[in-house]
C-alpha cells in the first residue's frame, strides 16, 4: 500500500488561475492613478517654471515604463492619454510649426512602439509561464510529493534544486511499496542541465518498474544499472557525454533487519537512542553506469533498523556544502545534536542549518530524506 500523507503543494497552474496567460500585471486602477499623477506633476512643474511644453515632452517616455509592466491594452491607454496631453498643448503653443509637428509625431510614434513592445513582452512571459507550468507537471511525475507512507515506512524530506527556476535537478528519490516490502531510492545524476534531467527520468522510471518485478534488492540495482547503460548508449549516439549515477537503495520489510546497496553514494545515517551511526560505510560499490569497470558484483549490506529509529538519506548537496571559509558541512556532528528529533522536523532543521552554514549560497541540488518505521508496523 502506498499513499501520500498530505496534499501536494499548490502547483504553478493553481498559482496562475484567474490571470490571463499567467502574466502578472498591475491593476488598471493603479495604472490610471500613476498616469494621471505623473501628468499633474508635470503640468504643475511646467506652470511654475514656465517650461510647460518642454516638460510635457518628457511624458512621451511614460508609455515605455507602461510597456515594461502593463498589458498591451493598458499601455495603449497610457500612450493615448500621453498623446492627447502632449499634442493639444503643443498645438496651441507659440512654438515653430516644425517643432510642434515633430513633437506630436514623436509622441504618437513612441506610444505605438510602446504598445508593440508590451505585446512582445507579454507573449514571451506567457510562453515562459507555460514552460514553467509544464516543468512543474513534469516534476510531480518524476518526484512524488513528501511525506510518503507505506505499510512499512514513513518517508519525509526536503528537495531543493540549485536552480529554483528549473524545478527539477539531478537529485532523485522515490519510494515503492512492493510484495517484498518497501524499496527506497535516493540518487544523484552526474552533471547538470536537461541532459541530467533526462537521465533522472530514466532511472526513476526504471526503479518504479523494476521494484515491482525484482524480488531482491541486488536484482533491482542491476535493473537500474542496465537503465543507465542504455541511456548512455543513446546519449553517445547523439554525441552527448556519458554520465554515471550515484545511488543508495533500501529494502525495508516487517523484519528487524534492513537491506542496503550503496552505489558510490553518501552512506545513510541511523539515529537511534541518542547515537548516530553511518550505515554501510566501507561497503560502497561503483556508481550506476560503471559496473563494467570492476569484476566484483554488487552485494547487499544488512543492518538493524529498530522501531523508533530514523534513517537519514541525503545527496552530496548536503555533505559537500561549504561555508564562506571553505569548510565542509559537518553532517555527523550536526546529526548528533538532533538525534531525538522527529523525522519531519529533522530534515527541515538540517536544511535550515545548512543554509545558515553556507550563508544561503546553495552550491548543488539538495535532497534529504528521513525514513522511519510505519506507526502501524512494529518489527517482531
């Protein structure tokens, strides 16, 4: 059985509901108020200084500001207002006819250009909003919202891509409830950009399919290896560089012992009775995609995972975070200070702490998971 224990965060599509093309623009009332205020201030200064015509000419640039912030309709309204306010006084002034004609044409022409620029801006912003909406939908398909609850475990955590506007980075995680217990995956794709996201999609897809097919954790990891190799073969055909993936795969069932296969990834930490222990340290295998470089087959490490304990899984975005002075984040000592904290609060507390440690300068994607036995499943 598999379910999310809380609703997913509001999507980008929800945020955009009720707005045209999803582009944020000021209310028309605000636009009118600012336009009239600027006009009144200009006229008053012109009367006081005796340079009304010259100051009115400065209003010609007002549509340019509207083009940067407003809809094409609002920009056209501002441009029309400015054209009337400028053309009428200039036409009635004593200036040379040539100067009056040039200023009037400049006001009308500049207003038309401002409307055109506004249309281009809104079109581009709308395209970016639609692209971001698609990326948000893709993220929900790749990475399930946390926390996640199965019959065996409760998994909570935090995921933060280094480039927030891209929503999806190279760090991956997933949880699968299978006939052989719950399998938990956390991984990190080498590199950045869309190519890394493509690899992430393939690995998560392979995990979701193989977790329900393979009865052993080692067979599941072999399927992930095959998925990475296939992806690299296709990448090589397209002239793209090959990539590897570091990963840790857990197998948790009703027993007191838990299975772990670590493929070049940060080892999990077990928090229990006020102590912090690195699990599987020294039993790491090669990252996914590099199995052909060694003759040794990947094997499972077994370790006790009692009720009340918490397993912390993370990517190197946490362990390799650096302070302004270049020091690495001391994860194990910070965990010791939080050994008795709840699973959900543990991940949030660590992420807040690493942000303070690095002064907010996030250098890599960050994924942190806390795994606890399900409240309904106590090992016998």
